[in-house]
């Protein structure tokens, strides 16, 4: 049975931080009837449509080219409205913003060596580039604050209740810490908002360093990629670490039922399968107390196209509105009928990227890994796309698609330098690699994306 409360007492609610109050307001929606949630989502969607038409010249021009006027927006079926894609956003980034930053301002912000990319009134977050060139998206501080408040709503769900003594949280975050990542931005700003104690365990570091770092930190929240948390779980199972969080939050990769059960057992925790993207920092979540994933209609207006691809309109980022944005993720079992314990749109499964880590033996003949999301951060002019092919436990091959504005030799030099840096940081200098330029990469028909990693099935690490 799910528990939806904070146990314990607090003397004066007036002193609750705003983020807690907003989170508790979100939690109230969990108890609404399905019809109430759908009505709220529809009203917010229509209001955002009309607001963007009036305030963002891009949308007025975009819709007028389709023969649509403002009076049409109140009654037209949403499927009759045009969609946005990554290409649309990439070509019109500043035009989509309520407070348009200058292109030069954006490029200068990207060059600064700061974990958070701040551009004018916005935080900048970029996509991974798994379906082409990376794309930038802008979020107002108010939008990010709402996403952070939503975390409290998610953490109040489950079988293990939170107590007031669990706040401020103590968070162990296992992730790539690249600049402009959605997960990094949410984590760093969230730690500050919740006044959290935290330990970041970068996946770029050598695996042998992990136990020592964890020895003196007691976490009640654990967050990271499922593939990395699985490594921690195996360390827990062997008694090398003793991590006992109340909540385990996974994201960035699909979470299998087997891994969810494994995490619940070895960590003795509730599991939150977080689903977000650079286009919308929160779309939905799954959990170990119910089947499938709920898409939270109070945060996004959600639809699908004829191919089953998810179309989203974030309802919380008014200063950079994305109206009917088409994701490449394909959802199975999409239904707006009420299903299960929560009153939100439900899907059985999301077909997104499902990468494998590359495991190698270092110079001490010990296994260590390169996570695809730590590799998915090349930022080289003229680099269109790339794919890793692992040949053995000590070698890999990199396939690269190049734009004509950069010479092959120059691009190859830049890539080799970045790869050597990554390998040196992981103490995998013994691993050999080659670089090959190709005209195309094969797309996975199921996901609409190419796999970042292809590897031999005969590589079986024993950590």
C-alpha cells in the first residue's frame, strides 16, 4: 500500500521553505479524480497556447503560416496544431524565448568553465546529440523551482515514509557531471534549494576510488543512472559498501523490472524511476509500488502521434514555451483512461535509448567502465554524430560523422585528445582505440536513435 505523507510534526508551517509548500501542493493532485487532472491540464494547455501566440512572435508567425488565428486556438483539436522538432528549436532558439538572449551571449556562456550555464534570465541545458547535433533549451529559474518542488511529491509516494528528520536530505548522486546536463543542473540547484548535504560520485572517476569516498557519508537519498546504481548495489551485496537510503531515484536510462527489484532488495528502499529530458526536465515517473510509468498531466500536456512517439507541451516553463514538441521516444500502452493508484496518463513502457557500458581491464588487470553518458559529451565544431564499437576488453573503435567545415585531420586530433583525457581520468591508459570517418550510422528502428555503444557479447566483467 502506498504511503503519501510526511510523518512526524512541525510546529509552524509558516517557516516551511517555499519549495516544500509547492511540493505539498503538487502532492494534493495525486488524490484528485482523473477528470479533475485532465481538466486542469487542458485549461493550462489552452492558456499557454493563447499566451505564446500573443507574446512570442515566432508562434504567431508559425501558426499564421498554417492558416491559424488566435480565435482558433480555443477549440481546435490539439492534433490539428503543428509540432516542433529539435531542428525547429535549434534554428529558432532565441525566437522561442520570452526574454531572448543574444547568440553571442549564449556562446560566451558555453565557453565559461562553470557547472551551471547561465544565459541572461535562463539556465541553458543541452540534449545529448543521440539523434543528431546537440540542441540547446532554456529554462527560467521559476520553471526549475517547480521541477525541484515536484521531487518532494515523488518522494512522498512509496511504502517507506519520510519524516521531518529526513530534511534537509542527504544525497548520494552518481552521475556524469558534464556542463549543461539536465541531471547536473537539477541536482546542483536542487541541493541548494533543499539545503541538502550531498556527495557527488562522478562516473568518470576510477571505480576503485568509490568505496573510500562512500565510507564516511550516510545518504537517505540515492540518485543516478540504473547501470551505475547496479554497480553500487553489487558492492552493497558483497559488503564492500553499506548504503541504506530511503529513496532510490533512477533516470537517464530505462529501468528494468529485474533491476528495480534488485535495488529494492539490496538498498531496502523505495524506487523512483524518473523520466525527464532536456526538452522537459520532468515528464513522468514509475515506482516499485505500481506497474508502468505515469506521465504527470499537471506538468506536461501529453499526446502521441500515429507512430506512437510522445508529443509534450511543458506547462511550467512559460518563459521558453515548447508547444507540441515531438520527442523520438516511442511509448507503449499509452492511455488517458484512469489506471492504477494515480490519476495521470499511464504508459506501459518507453522505448528510448538503452545503452550498455563498456567494460575494460586496466593495467592492474582490474575491471573498470566507461559509461556512454560520460562519453556523450564531445563538444567539437563539425562533429555531427559518433558511435563506439567495443572490440575487446582492451580496445574500441570510434565511428564519426563529420561536417564539411572541419578538416578530418583536425577533428581526429581533437577527438583523440579528448579520449586520451577520459581514459587517463579512469586510469585506463592501456586501452587502445582507432577513429574512422563514416557517412552514416545505422538507426535503431525501435527507438529512432542510433546506439552510442555496440559491443561484443563475449565481454563479461567480474567486479
